[in-house]
C-alpha cells in the first residue's frame, strides 16, 4: 500500500539531508500537502519542493515537530520488521559496551527509533512511547521485543509529559508477565533494585552509570551526601565502594525506602541514613548544624525544562552548588551534575567557578562526565547530548 506524500517548502530539506530526523510544521508546504489532512501517527513519504523523495516519516499535524524520519529508504516503513532490525542494531552496541544485561536498550532518535525508549533489566523490559507515530506501532514494538529476546515481562510506562503534547493518553500497563515491586539490576558490579511501576520515568536512570563508577574511586572511608538521591543510585554505590556513611536526601518517602533497601542488599544498612524533605531546606539545616562531608553528590532533576526557564533554573543550580560547597570539608569533592539540556556545559563550569570564589575557595575540576554508551548522542540532534557532570576538588583559597 503506497504512503501519502508530505511535501516540504523550498530549502526545508537541508537539515534532513544533514542527518536530522525532525520536521517542523512551518517547513511543510501546506498548500500542496495540508497537515490537517493527515492523522496523528500516520506514515508518509517526505518529498522536497521539487518532488525528490527523502524517506519515510510519521506525522502529527497537531504538534510543532510535526514529523519524524524513520527511514531513508522507501522500501522500509516503520513496522515489525524494521523494529526488529533497529532493536538488533541497538543491542549490538550495548552488548559491546556492557557485561550485564542491564542498560537502556533503545534511546529514541539516537537509535533511529524516535519516540521510543526501552530500558532493560535482565529479562524485564520497560517501554516508554512519547509520540503518536510510535504509539501507532506499539503492538509491533512488543512483537519485536518478543522476537529478539525472550522477555519474562514487559511493562509500558506511557505516562511521560510529552504524551500530552502529542494528544495521547497516559497510562501504565503490564502487557506481559509479572513485574516485581522492586526489580533487580546490576550497575558497576553493584546489585541494585528499581521500582519500575512506581518510580520516576522507567524506574531507573542508567545515564549516570559511568559517572557513578568514577565516584566510587573517591569514597572509600569517606562520608558522602547524596542530594536529590531518588532510590540511592549514587549513595548505594558509594556504600558498596566502602564509604563510611551515605546520607541520601529526597522529597519522596517511597524513594528513600527503596534507597534503604539498596543499602541493605549491599550489606551497608548500618552506614545508610535517609533524610526526607526539600533538598534546599535540608542543606540549610545541615549548614546551620555545621555538618561536613568528604563527598557531596549534586544530581538534581532538570531545573530547566524549557528555554524560558533558563534564568530561574540557573539560579537554582547556583544555590545548590553553593550549599554543596559549604557542606564540604576543606579538601572535599563535589560531584556537580545536570540533566538539563538547556544548561550548557560551560555555564555549569561558570556556576562552579563563581560559587567557589564567593566562598573564598578554589575549585579544581579534575574530571568530567557524560551520559553512558547506552545513551548515544545523535550528532545532528544536540538535544540527545544532555547530561554533564564535573568532579571538583574544593580547596581553601590560601
């Protein structure tokens, strides 16, 4: 069955030819191919203004990003066969990089599957779909997973914010097998547990894997503060690496209960403590009590969701970096991270610099981190390069 045509305005194909996958609504020739004539999730052949085909995309006429390329070859539309192929290609990278079957299996655009995220926890898979085009082939996604693997269970965590923008309902559903309340995983040789159904996003954040491994080198015998800890990904791994104490701070009672369990399964429950509440308030209280730590991990949620949030978001990053430095011993280590794509790497460096000088201390950045190999960067899509972290020794000025 032939696909309908989506024609672009003159010159609008340049980004696509350069490797980008997104089509904006103002790039479409609405006189020739009106967007309102397409159904959300429908697949189309994308053509230049001169009628030259560029490939196949799926469309949503109701969103700013109205199209996402899924194939450069007109023979291959987005279906079960192409999904199997793309998942196998994604798997080959993960198998080359990781010894345990715990990783982000599919990272959307970067794995040529826009709108699709799949996290793997051994033989349990969590699928997250954020676009109408991928929702239209969701049954095929499940079929493809069953073809490539032998899943014990598949969970749909289709409750992300982007679904609202795409006009999609939000829901969580177990489509296959049984999902344990806390699902085992392995990261950096440390056994851990993730709340796949009740946790944030897919239940775990694999993207900081490499940075947590780097952190482990600096915590033996040290007192560690893990701010915005969620379920203790940093804190539990610090304890597994020999930290004398890890205090996890989070606004969620449930997350701290899981963090305590992650400490327990690593035989470190006696060295773990959870502080429930707002991280800003708890930091102020710890400062007032003159508490000091050898290592402070600052891995907050995205304070900058959109460009309009940059100014307020930067203020929040600055305040938290200031608090973290004030809680460090005189030669302590700060791990300062951000998952905000709109916070530039150099801007976070400047925030670290300015706060160290405000406190009359010298900051010494000795390592930098990025997202792990299971979150590959698409070179044409800057949004896929979002994670940054800095390992900073904060020294007296003298």
